[in-house]
C-alpha cells in the first residue's frame, strides 16, 4: 500500500520558471514531511522538511507547502536552474523522522 | 568525509550466494535505517537499528534477510541465498538522537545473476 503518492513521474520546466512538485499522502498519523533530491547512482540528499504544525517552510529557492486537510504537500522551486534536474522524492513519517515512507519520485528536468 | 559510508558500491552475486552490505553512519549518529529501492519504485523501509538493538524490522522480508548494528563496527545487511528479485539499490541512512533529517549513503547496487 502506497501511503505517499507522487502522481507525476516527470516534469519539465524552463530555466528561470517555477517548478511545482506535488505529493499526496493517505496516513493521517504522518506528522513530518521531507523532500529529498536524488541524482543517478547517488543516495538521496535532504532538501527541506516541514512539521505538521506548520503550513509553509522556506529555504532559499525552495518552499514546501503543507495542506493537512487535503493531505497534500508541494515543493516549489523558484527560479528553477538546470542543476535542479534530478529525481525528487517526497517522504513522510509518523514519528518525526522515524521510518520514512517514500513516494515513487518525480523526475524534474530544467531546460535552458 | 563524515558522511554515511556504504560499501561496496556495486555487488554482483550468483543466485544462492550470500550478500553482505555494510553501512557506517555519520559520525555521532547512533540510529541506522536500511531502505531498498527497486527499479521504478520509491525507497521502501526495511529495518531500523540502534547500537546492538533492532528497533523495527517490519519492512524486512521474513526469510533470508537479517541486519545487525554491533557495538563496534558498521551495520550489516545480510541476504542469504540471493534470488534475482533481490536485485536492487540498498540505501542506508543515519540520524542522531533527536534529529529528524535522515542522511543517506550512496547506496549499494546489488545485482543477482
């Protein structure tokens, strides 16, 4: 059972524009959400996180929005850069970081 | 380099052999997690260990798979009598006490031929 879903397997965005990656979850016990970025043949790299007590967290070009009532979160990257091209995984946990549940990932391509 | 270290990066095993995957957590981290990524899939939680203790192994297959994190040395994920379906990338992550962001190693890509 996939408790974290990323319904868009891929996304293509022009350099300088906004990239919006979406994630839905089904488990209402999830209280901590993270985004990881992954390049081929490398491990996931932590990008940004948000606790369920917040609805927005911003770090430079990256902002994560959480809508608990819709069980939905999104990652905004603005402006997008070619170096942002990677697979982005959404993850969630029910114990603030323990046993992460991952989505299948969205492959982002930022074109010049 | 104080990051999570996994070795080997690539491992090829024939069906029926044993595979041993090693993970050294980040310096100061005492919590280790193993994840498996099958092709076209996200990472699936396998097991959570602290030093000398298995905290949660709910994601581990019931047979052939085992994990340990001894008092000294790296965490080991052991797969006995490997089958082709075990071919995947295995990632290890670590966290410190109270930390919420897990830091991942580069993974071990296991190929069973």
